[in-house]
């Protein structure tokens, strides 16, 4: 019996030695350095993620390259970068990004159905996937809680309507020093504001947002939406006119927001609390999704993680961008639904802020980057909105002129 046991122990010992021997002959991965270009980061989150990634993959070091310009500008020189869907067309023309389809297909840990609908599609072109979505930023409606408290008015709520919005604006308007809503007049948001109103009312500026064949700038529903828009300034007087905004100077509407003179204003989710502003908001603020009419609609941008076509370390780059796609930034809503609805994400911001963001994600239109090429139509629309804000012409006249000038 003891001989049999000795034979078993010898066999086990031999297996252990064999396994140990095999482990010794496995090659140690060669050290690899990959570069990653990203916007300037005051929070230090990218540094933290790079350190966590290095701890998980000790042979890979991520060299961070912060920039104040578009990260895609350095794409030809680096390995990986993050940028919005609006850079995709230019990147493809330059041939500087790698198709990720094979990585996605071969990596069983990637579940495409975990990403919010639309966040993947904006990075698809020619049937190929060019980026992993990271985070989403979208237009939200902010409000000054103190002004609502002083007026004895209820705060805006998730699911509110145009009627609720107008009622709230009327309640907190106190001219000439206070207004219910800060219409955007001459900044980049002025076009977005009009666009959202049109789509909320059931209108549209193109026959298709995915593959436009002709413009519909003077759609009757667009005209109705712009009549409501103009009424905020010239009928209900809950928002400053263009002339009044001009008197406030280039600081409009920011100074008024800082000083607590606007009940509501539109801004990106990433701006909450004054993030990316010259200084934080010193006001008691809240946030909800944009109000709805026939439809619920807001505009969103998606940040994507790219690998450059010339990198000599594609596998290591894939590990890095996949790792990043699993992280959460306080400034954005994660593109992965499992992260956006997680307890961990809820801890990054106040519960009501996270709830508003999650609701807005269900209403967000992820703008197709192909639409960026329709500059003439969008430029004509921008001119029409400016004329409407100035009260120079009726919305119908302005949009008819836009369709004639920039339509196709």
C-alpha cells in the first residue's frame, strides 16, 4: 500500500515540477510604451487610470499627452486618443485611424448591447467601427432654485412640457433685472437651441438625420416651433430680446447666471456647477432634461476612443482603450448603460443630477457626423434664427428665406 502511495506522490511531484518548469520558460512580455492624447484634465483622472492600468498590465506604460487643442490634431504622431464623433470624417479622410471591428469581434468581454443606442452608430462608417464610445455630453436645462423659492414656484421636473416651461418662466420673471429664461443669442448654442425646439415640436431640418437627401428648413412644424421661440422674447417677455442682450455686452448670459438673474438656462451636462467656466457657480442650482412637446429631444455628443493606424502596438492599445471604456468620468454620462445606472456612478454626483442625466440619455439625439458637411444649410438656418431673435421678420419669412438660400 505504501508503495502505491509513494507512486502517487511521485507522480504529483512530477506534475508540479513540470508545471513549474513550463512557467519558467514562458517569455516575459517586453516593456511597451503607448501614447494617449486627451484634453487638458484638471481632475487628474487620466493619470489615475493610467496608473491603475499599469498595475493590471505591468509591461505596458501609458504616456499621457494632454492638449488644449483637438486631440485628433496629434493623431498621426501618437498611438491612441479620445475625441468626439465630429472628428471622424476628417480622420477617415486622412487615413489615420484603425478599424476596431476585428478587436470587437474577437473580444468576448465586449458586449455591444451594453452601450446606449446611438453611441456606437456615430463611429460607424463604411460598415466599419472606428472607436469605442467613452462618454456622452448633452444639453440640459439648469435652474436657479433660490429664484423658484422666492416665487413660490415648483421646481422643473423630469418629463416636463413646453407648457410647464413657460409657466415656470413666467413665475420667476421679474424685469428689468430678472428673467425666467436666458435665450442664447450669439454663441454656438444659439443654433442648438432652435434645433431642439424644432425636433421637440415634431419638426425636422432634413428628411433624414442619417442620410439626408433634401432639407426641410421651412417645415410647418419648424415654423410653429419658432413662433413659440419668438414668443418667449416678444410676447411673454420671459427672456431678453437680442437688443437687451446686446446691452449686457459679451458677458451675456454668463454674468446674469453668476449674479442669479436668470431662472433657467440651457447648457451642457458637463457644465454643471460651473465646470469649464471661469469660476464655479455660487448659486443654488438644479438640473433637468430639456422640456418636451410632441417629442422629447436633446442634442448629444459622444467621446470616442481611437487607435491610430500607424501604431506598432495595436494589441496593447486595444487593452488600454477597452480599459478606459470601463471607467467613469464625473463630467460625462458613461456610454455603457451598466456604468451609467450603477451605484458607483451615482456616487460621483448628487442623486437628482444623476437621475436627470439618466432620463436625458433616453431622449438624446446622437448627431450623425455626416451632417457636419451640410454647412450651407446649417448656416442659412443659423441666419434665420438670428433674424427671429432680433424680431426683424416672422419665423415663416425667416425659414422660407433659409430654405431658398441653403436648401437642397
